């Protein structure tokens, strides 16, 4: 799938906000049928989502459905089956069989949101439950409540479990959960930058003001991209598996693989900008 730096949530019962979200900087929109929608608005919100998906939009739309163990989850899957949604966000993912069912019943890619201790323990099994599982993420607020944690830093180990499970399953690097203190832009930037260094890519956002910060952090630095291109060019004509470059740095297959990922990411983002 194409690289997505920012995933902007839009409450599904406020579908009039979709056009504004599409005209902004976000890479993808997530129409939210779950937490943002009151119980008595679930059904009409679902109808608005399915109607919106009959139109063409310039950016991918993912839909966060309700948990399959809730009164609304299965109806969400049935309504969205065969739709033009790019995929579904499945909350409360902890049972690989239910994740597999979500893919099979909807026919859509599934982004599994892990929000419990059991979900973290089952992360790799969830990631490999079906080829249609596209991504993993943490639902950090719910996970902190389940683990009875008092600070975000206590989730560092769980974050790394999700990074490892994703890559072990051959999935892209996982996106971060939303930063809930919208006014704390400095905190958003610091947490996002640190997580990016630890294997995450992209972040859910709750407000358009967060999008630019997240996009900037997950856009490769031009200097780093140029250095990566130089490393890749430096392997041409070499028979050795490893060597020292002109700056005296050791270059081997692992460093070249990382350089290739960075160059591919930069090229994909450049194509996205050109097509916008």
C-alpha cells in the first residue's frame, strides 16, 4: 500500500466535514463509526458513510467500524462489503479468528487496532490471521486503561511489540495512535519523532492542526535521501559484500536495505505530491 503519514479521523455522523478533510493536507481520512458516534446515531451514520463511498474522493477513505462483539459491528461489515473503502479499521482486535472474519465478511483490507493486554500478546497471530490484514496499531488510551497505567511512557514495550509483530509478519511499519492533547503541539512532535526512530511510520490525528506536524516528521530529510542514493550508487560494479565508503563508513547489505527503503519512500511521496 502507498505510504500514509497522516490519518485524519472524521466522525461519521458529521459527514459534512469529509469535504474539508479531503481538501486539507492529510494523506488519508478515517470515517469513524465507533467511539465518536453516539449509540442512537450509529445506524444513520453508517448510512451516510455508505452513501459517501459511492462518490469519488481524491484521498483514500478508511472506515473505523464498531467492534464485532458490539451490537453494531457485524452490520457495519455487511453494509461496507464490496464498497469503495480503502479498508477497515477494526477496534478491540484481540481474537485472530474475529480479525479473519472481518476480512472475509467485508472483502476489504483490515487495519487491526490492538487495545488490550490480550491483543498485545496475540499481536503476531493477529497480523498473520489473513492475507487481508494490512496493518497493526495500538489503541493506546484503551490499552493504558486495561493495563492500569498512569503514563504514556509505560507503553514503550507494547509499542515495540507491535513494531516487531508487524515486521515479522511482513506488514508495513505500524502507524501511531492519535495524540489526544490537541493543544500540545510540542508534545505531539516530540512523541512522533521519537516513535519514528523506533520503527513507526505515520500517525492517526484528531484535528487538522496536527496534520502538518506529522507529515513533516514522516517526510524523509532530503540530505538523508541523497546520502542513501549515494550508498546505493556506490554498490554498482562492486564484487565485495561489504566495503568502506568515501567517508570511511562501513557499508553492507543491511545498510543498503535501509537506504533502499528510504529512497523508495521518498520516491513514493514525491509521486503522491505530483498526483495531488
